[in-house]
């Protein structure tokens, strides 16, 4: 007997519909899997046989051929266990073949017949809906995640026996619904950290506000204990809340990567990723033998924080250039090529020198001559070129630490950021793929950032006197545009440019010498 069921294979952050064709006929014994299955899929035969025995079922004594189509797409993972098992049971007549139609199955089988959760069920559910299927049957642990997809019925089961009973009409399983522990809009702005907890560091908080408003990358340079990490961790609290579309895309990435932290099925807060400086290139960028998103993609629509930037491997830092420029990462290998989104805000932190106390107000730097310049040389010019804001962080004075009066809360700063983002959304309404000032190219700078004579002369004088590099020119104008947007000013003034110039510390020819 011939039966057809449906499964899903993850490709990038999306899923591809896979048709599972099962044919049982005489002429031999055993089970044969075709259609480019990997080792995990090939091992499904043993898991299915054991699950059948412990679920009161028996494997057919005839030849079983299972085809996974399209045949040229490599099938990976254990999520094909359930669709193959259901297809075999339907071909054996143990399940009504009509009940299988219009249903996509995904899940790993344990030897005792229970269903174990798998990664990537959210894009699989999205694919099932786009294919016109009416429901998805999967492990109950994955049900809340898949239930956020509207227009498709999600059935969460605990065992193979329960799935068989449901499909035969012998058992009832209520469709899953998204968890509603906290309303999405409320959860999107609820953070444990807050800028109100930060004492002093007014100029750094201002720089982070500009970074959040314009989508600018920022690097903080300061001595150990000056508060760089504390400030970076609070940047997501002033970013605009995730929209439903952004939340769905972000959750898909984390689902494919098999990461926890999904609240009510959908991620409600912007991600904050902080990989250690010993992380490998694959861990940061993504890929591997079984490709998964890396840290740059897990930070999509959020913040990627790289602490101790010069300590990262040179190869790791250089591969950041593509996602910083293109807002995506393409991982090409001999066996596959996948594309992951990577639209994040980069926040980097570093000591100014090996000992950490260059430019410290009270402690003396013990580094030998030229050590500061060599230390900074670990960061290439092309990478530094993609960082708009360069901020020196100095330790907070004792008098500021002991202040009882709290600082400005994140909610107040976030309101200003949202208003500035709305201005940019209107500005780039006719420009596809551009949403913030940081994404402007040279042509857009001429169109949206004209400078009057006074402002142009100020910028030219600053370039000469501060010995700024040529790459700093466009960065200063972009930041000045964002500062003007925060103030609600249509034109870029000399004051906006003057403030933007202050955020190019590392471009000064005298710095570190």
C-alpha cells in the first residue's frame, strides 16, 4: 500500500516542505530510506521499531520503502521520526489514510514511544500554513512555540500511541494556544535592568541614546571597572519594542538554533548576545556540519556585545565586516549554502591599553612606549570604519556613586528614541531596505544630510585640527543627522556636528601615541 505524509526540513531560518512517501509491498524484508537522509534520519529505523514494540504496534513483515522528497535536498535531524512512523502505520492500515491528509508531522521518537521536542518547529509551522495544510502534529513541548502561527491547527501529543488514537478518532487532543502569561506589548518593555540604576556617565548614556536612535554601532574604551558592561547591558532597554513581525522573525532564528528563552511562543524582548572572546568563528558567524545560526544572527533585531574586543581572534573580527555592511550573513560550504539575517547593533568594549589605565585620571599607565598603538592595531581599519560612535569611558567619581537621586529611567530615553525612529521611518519610506540613519549610503547622505556653509566649515576645520581620517567624515554626518532627529530639527546645525565630532576619539591621529 502507498501512503503520503508531510514533514518539514529547516533550510536557513525557513523550512522546506518534505513529502514522506511510504510504500509497503512484497519482494523482500526490511526498511529502506531514500532521499539523501543523514545519519540521524537513517537511525530513525531503529527508534521507530522500538517505539512500535513499546506502543503495542508491530512492524510490517514486508519490504518498506520510505522516500523523502525532494530527493536532492539533504534531510537532517531526528524530526522525521514521527512522519515516517505515521506513514508506515497508515500504509499498514493501522491509521486511516484520510486522516493523514492535510497534516504535517514533526517530532523525535523515544524508544518507549514518547515524543521528544525538536528544534525549528516555528518555521515548520509557517511552511505548513503556506503549503495550505490545515494542521501540524508535534511534541507537546513544542506546541506553544508553533501555536503563535495563525491560520493552522497545532496538535501537541506526548506519545505515538496518542497520535494514533487522535488520527483514528479514538482520542481527543485540544489544539494548542499560545501562552498568555504576559501581554506582548507589556512584556516587550519590561526589563530587569534600567538606566536609572547608572550613576554618572552622562556622556556615555547620551552616546548610547544616539546609537539606539540611529542604529549606530558603538565602541566604548575605558579602564577596568568603569561601567562599560553595565552600560552595554542596558542598551536593549531603550531600543524601540519589537513589532510582531520582528518578534516572529527573531523567534524563528532562535527556534532553528534550538535556543531556549521563548516566552509564550514569541520572543518579546530584543535579544542581547555577549559571546566570550574565546568563541570560534563558527560560533560567532554560524555554520558547522549541521548548519545553525551563530551569535550575529541570534542578535538579529537586538544587540551584539563584544567585550574585550582586541582579545577576539583576528579571523572572527574580520568576518564581522559582511554582516555589519549587508545586515545578513551567507555561510557557504561544499555541502550547503545558507543565509541568515544579521541586522544587529554592535556594542564593543575594550581597555585602552594592555594594562588598562591609559588616560586614567588617577592611575598611571605602565605600558611601554608604542604599546597602546600596537594594542589598538589588533582592530583593523575596515572594522573600525563600520563603528560610528567611539566613546571614552572614565571611572565614576565617588561623589556621583553615592548620589541618592536616581538617574533618568530607560522609559524616558526610549520615548525619545521611538520619536527619532518614527522620523527616520518617514524619511526612508520610499527607500527599500533602509530604516535608520546608520544604513545610509553616500548618495543618501547628499540627499538627506545637506550642510550649510557654517556647518561645512566647522567640519572641515575639525578634520584638519584633530587629524581625523577620511572615513570619519561620513560617520560624523550620519551621527549628526541622528542628533538632529532626537531634537526634532529638520536641518543639521553646527551644534549637532560639534557633538558628533566628539564621538570620534579613536580617529584622532594623536590618540594612543
